[in-house]
C-alpha cells in the first residue's frame, strides 16, 4: 500500500473508531436530550408484590422489554426500583400527558403484541399489582424529572444512588395546607444535598382504564428525591426526614405516620444518581 493510500484511509479509520465509542471526547448525556420529554401530568406510582425469589428476574425482564415501548407510544417510565426494606416489592413510576392518554396508551399496550408475548412470563412472577397511587404534580414546576436514559458506555455499571419517596397520608381537604407546611422540610432536604425529583398529590378521578386499578384511599402527598450515596441517606437525609415526619404529624393534617421508602434503582432506571459531569 502506498503512503498516499495509507493516509487516505486514516480519516475513515478515525470515523469508525468514533462510531465504536473509542473517542474519549464523546459527549455524555445531558438535559438537552430529554427537553422534549415533559408535561407528564398523570403519574402512576406502582408498587408490585412479586415472588421474592423472582424479583431480580422480574426487574431484568421488565427493563429489557418495556420502558422504550411505553416511551415510543407517548408515555414515559420515570424509573424502576427494588424497594430496600421489602424484598418482595418492585416499584416503578410511569407518566402520561393526560387522562385520555392513560386510557388510550394502556389499551394499546396491553392489547398489543409485546405484552401478548411476555405477559405469561411476567404474570407468573407477579402476586399483586393493585398497590398503585394515581398522582399529579403539586404545581407544574414540581413535575417528576425526566432524566436521560442510562448510557451503556459511560455508565457501564448501571444506575446507582438511592432514590427516596416520602409519602404522607393527608386528611380530606388538607393537601394544600400540608404542602405549605412541608415546604421548609423539603427545602432542608435540598440543602442537605438531595436533588428534588418531584412533588406529587393524589389525582382524584374515576378510573378510565379499570383493568389497572389504583387506590382510592387518598389523598396523599409524595416527595421524591435523589441522593448521592448511602452516607448521604443515613447521615443527612434520614435525620431530617424523621424530624419532618414528627413535626408534620403534629399539624392535625395527617391520617397516619408518613412512610419513607428507600428505592434502589435497577440498572437502567432513569431516576438515579447521574454520572459526574452529566448534571
């Protein structure tokens, strides 16, 4: 091969290397990639009871087949998790643009070819799917974050960092008052390093897709946050959450003790600790 021919091949070789992911300057995923994914005002907070020995298999199959299918149809899977204190619970959070979309997209999915292919396998591992809160953002600016999908190149180990959900069972008519009283606590969480991922309240409407029931024992107020690691969870966040739970329980606005759920993201969960430089 002549020297001229060799030099002529170099640009093509470099382009091939870049496509293969060997270019160290490949940009990391950022907020600009998901700026079109917003306005999901109807949220299902779904806590499934699965066979304890099958929970990881359920999670692996779920994220292998379903998140992108929902996204392609116009819905979004914000994240999927293993509940840390409940070894039989798989939790995932799904959003729709409005109630009509919830009915239409669920019908299209659950009557569609993907679910028909995998439903028997998934249902065989599933014990209960009815522990579901139907929610909406407290305010438009408090809707759930849609983070970039996990990057298989820059996040080879998958999603990490605990996600927390604090659930308040509110007395009828007391949601706005409780939310106002809770703002100082939520500001404290953010000040301690937690990234607020959404503040949600019960969406009290009839079920327009009865095949997927949801709870009607609301109202609820739900705070979602992302933490860097377990040290932040245990040393900073838990003490603040315990103090907030006690203080808010004295307001007379709650029906019971607040519930704090620690969620470990599964490898491809959008809601997670982002890699350094991807904020």
